[in-house]
C-alpha cells in the first residue's frame, strides 16, 4: 500500500491539539465510570457511537462535506470502525465495570507500545529502532508490575478486566496504522470520523438491542444521561476530529503518545469525582510505562544527548 509521508516531529500546534485530545479522551474514562454503575457495556457503547454519528453527520451537512460513496472507502470505514470503535470501546467499558477508571487509563497508555510494534511491521516510515525497542520492553515491564504476580496464579475478574483494557490498547495500535490510509485516499478527517462511527452504529446498535434489551432496564439517573451525551459528543465526535487530523499530519506513533497524557486527567477526575484510589504498584507501573514512552518518543533523550555532547565539546575546548 502506498502511504503518504508524515512529519517526523510535531509542530507546536500539533502538541496543542494532542493536549486537548488527552483531556477529552481522559474525560471518557470518567463518563464511562459513571455510566457503568447503571447500564450494561453494550448499551453504553451503542449510545456512544450513535450519538457521535448523528452529531458528525449533521456537522458534515452544515459544512458541505459529503461522505464518499465508493466501495473502497466504506470497506476502510468498516475496518476502522472494528479496530477503533467496536473492539476497544466494548473492552474498555466492560473492563471499567470491574476496575477503576484511573487504572483503566494507565493500561490504555500502553497503546504506543503496541503501535510501534504494529507500525514496524506494517509501515515503511515508522520503523522500530533500538531505542524504541528498549522503550517497549520497559513499558511492558510496567504493565507486569501493575497487574501483579496474581496474574500468574489465577485469572480473577479484576485481572481479566485489566487484560481487556490491554486488548483495547492493542486494537488501537492497529487502528492507528490502519487509519493512515484515509489521507492517501483523499478522505478528509471529518468524513473519516463520521464514516467510521456510522458503520460502528450499524454494528453495535443491533447487538445492544438483542443482548441488553435496554427497554427492560430501569431509567438511568441524570448523571448517567449527561455522561452518555458527553461521551458521545465530546469524547467521541469532537475527539475524532482532532485524532484524524493529527494522524494525517504526525503519524501513528506520534499520535499514540496521547495515551501518555490521558492518565493524568483521567486519574485526577477519578480521584476527585468518583472517589477512586490507586495502589502503589499502579503508580510504579505508570512510571515505568512513562519511561518507556519517553524512550519511544526520543525527544527528551535526544535533547539530553545533545546537551551532554555540547558540554563535552566545551570541556575539551577549555582544556
């Protein structure tokens, strides 16, 4: 597949968008944490994508952008919807039914670890270097620390929930690489976002109606309804507009770094609003994942190397 070139380093405007995206997606863990107290996972996910699809389709009409009609485009939307919505959304919501939103966001921060591996094998311009490989190893050590030794003894619900979040991160890793094709196909970010959530709605809504039978559930409270609306409009529709723009400009590996920033907002929201707590091993694991992502990104390491080299030259010059 011919792939459009990407920027190796991100501009200041890209970093600003990345920060906004991290806050928006960090809030999704809060909204899910509220909703899972009253609603089953498939219903939450279906409402999320249907709300986002309606909002994005209306936006398309208002700005005069049309969805593509080619079979190739809709096949791509199908693939993206499965990798970027259906699989990860369902796994994350189910996982958050059993673990805290802050822990879920930390595990979700492994997305760049999976992305660099997937990108190495499926792209020609995002290859895995020695430094990135070291970052992957350090990051997965952090995952092992967070999950704990109990995973090697028995698979209880909490451990299965954590593995589900890791499965979602792996799916996101594939979606980040898969989504690069939309730039090559000439499909604008708004149409890409609308197309994938529209297909996701067609897949998830029937499943939720068949399995959860939502009409038999008790009417959710105001907090749950507000969370569902925010989840669909802010953390999905608005977030994907930013995501696909960044993906086209900065590439899968750079965009994947957003998951390094998400836990900060997600943990703070979980602690102060949901009253959640994290164990010491979770904090230690997050630190290791953070160290791994710093190695993968390379900017801090390069800056330190440059500074040390400059000092070395200055020392030799003075000598």
